[in-house]
């Protein structure tokens, strides 16, 4: 998946309309410290430092779609209680359409409270209703869906088994969407997937797929068997089974299977990851992506979501950055100093040793590449400060550079050994070095240690300067002289 494809996708999100139907709930987080044991019982005491309310269940799917920039409407039933009003208030604050969220005075709005200390969930407290909708509200919901589902580009069913998605409501959604040739995506619950018959795509995780199919998934053979059972029961067009660290597998009615490897780099919390998968897949399908492309988009988004604690949204920029990182996109490596400073600070906080070097790099050649590879080997990532065109002219004369700064920066960013490129206007990189504070400052072996700009800064906080010898006979000047010699002789 290319960066430009994903950027274009998010650029047209505002024109996409999505209807989310399902179980709404509030996710409450109590963040604190747990460094004492209660004298009353052998349990931890949590000193609460911060409290937070987030949209949960189908609300997290809605929240993710809204963060993508999609026009999203939500359809559900909540209680006529404080939690219900809080939910509606959060939707209103984000300008999400709630005209189809009905309040039932006899129903309890679900609220899940998680107590978290030292990034570890201590306990979860559930206050919820699991009763099926009353006949009256079931009919009201079904009627609204039948009347309005055709107005959207995609319909999403987020089933948390709390009673909103009754068989009648599901049937109304699938029927109305099918009549309007609109795709229906479902995050299912329970073991009876025949309730979702006629849907376009189901997105169960491995455990859910095992329960629904009755097949223990241990390898790709049993995975395919489980998928076959589910698809035959439901008449599905597509089935996307999420498999945690093993990625995702997409099965299609025609027999095509696409296995997508995981892209998660660090896993902190898998809660809400399924919501992110559903939202991203819906976005892709509604925008005209193929099912496989939509699954890959969902996979990237899920890899980001599990790196966050609690139910969280994934932003377009995070997805764009993740795609760029995976494909070494040169655009993604070229940063302004302001942006780069923040990125490098985060890298250093993760224990990374930052190497910095700088230069004009006009007419990139093998000597440059060898030098940069050696510089990169000194630490965990390499930042290159590139002289601007004006800076090169002051240093090299009015006929240089031969290659302008935009081209030079992209050529350099395309090298695997370089992690970031930033262009500077000054004659020296002193300002860059002071801002980034690299662990190692690398320069060519033609410099004397005392003549390296920024040496005092780097050594002041315990860093060091490394001199790297150039490859003999490789230089931009030699290339220019050879070209002039050859072409002058010709003329």
C-alpha cells in the first residue's frame, strides 16, 4: 500500500457517509498508582490520579470513523439515564449525527470501568444491560433503518451482544442495504453467524471464528476449514479473520485467500482493536478500495491501535506515517527541524543512539553511500543535515549545486541507511546539532577533530565525534572533471 494512495483516500473522506448500528457504551478509565496493599484485605490500593470517559462498543467504531473524516451517523438504543445523556453529549461534541439513537427509560446504558495502574489494568467493573430490545424499540429501530439505510455508502453492524442487534434489526439492515447495493460489514458476536446472512463482510477474531465454526484453528489448513464452515452458513461474500500476532486472513466467495502479516510493532492493549479494523475496512470499501486493499488498510490501523492503552482512535496521519515507514517512502523521511526535534526526542526516550552527519551531497556517488553506511553503523538511526541550495552556493561557488535541494533530499532519503533528512540554510549545521543533540557526530576523515563544527556541544553532554575515511578517488569534483573532459574532447 503506497503513501500516495492512502493520502488520496483520506483527502476524499468528507464525501463518504457511513451508518453504524450497534451496542453503545461508555468506557471509563481510572488511572492511578498502586504502591500499597490494603490493611483491610490482601488487595492493592489504587490512588486515582486521572479519570477519563471514552466512547466504547459501537461508539468506538463511530469515533474512529469520525477521526478518519467520514460523515458518520449512529443508530442504537440507550437508556434514558445519566450515562445515556453522557454518551449523547460526547457524540454531539464531535458533531456526530445521533438522530437515530433512541432512549428507553426501562433500559440501562452500559458503562465499563477499568482501573489502570502502571499501564496495567487492575480490575474492570461492568454496569450494563444485556436484555434484547423491547418489541416497540426493535420496531422503531428497524423502521428507521429500512427508511434511511440507502442514504449511506456503507452500513456497519457492531455487535457487542448487549441486545440492540436483534435478528429483526440485523435483517432490516442487511435487506435495506442490499436493496440499495450498499455493502454491509459486521463485527459479530456469539456462535450463530446465520443471523448475519447476506452481509458483505464479517470480521471475527480467531477465538470467535473457532466458536462459530466449531473448528480449532491451529494452522492454515484448519483456518481455511473454519472459514469454509462460516461462509457456507452465512452466504457471505467475504470473511476477514483477525489472528493477533499472525496478522489477518481474507477469504472470498470465489475461493481467493489473502494472508496479511501483522504490522504491530509494540502491543500494549488489544481492547478496541476490532473496532478499528471494522472502521478502517468500512472506510476502504466505501471509498472504492478492493476488499484486499481494505483489509490491508485495516491491518495497518490495527497495528497502530494495539500500541495504545485502552479503546483509542487511530488518526489518518498515523496510518500515513505507518505506510510510509513500511515502504521507506522518501517523502516520509524529509522533515523540518521542528517536526524532527519531536521525533528524535521520542527516539532517544526509547533508548535509541542518534547519529548525525551533514553535507552538500551534490551528484550522489558510491563514496557518499559508503560514508553514510558507515555513519549509520555507529548508532541506531542516522539523521542527515543537508545544505540548502543557497548554502551550497556560498560554500562551493555560483555554479553549484548541480542538483537542487529537493532532488538531493529525495535521493538521500531513498537510501536505507538514512532515517531522516532535514535541510538547513546556514553555512554550518551548528543550530541543528544544538537542537537535536545527537549521541554521535560523524564527519569525513579529511577533517581534523578540532575543526568539526558542533564538537563542543556534542561532547558537553557525553556524546562523541567520529571521523570516517572517504573512498579514495570518489568525489563530485572528480565526476565533474571527467564529464567536462569527455564532452569537451567530443566537441
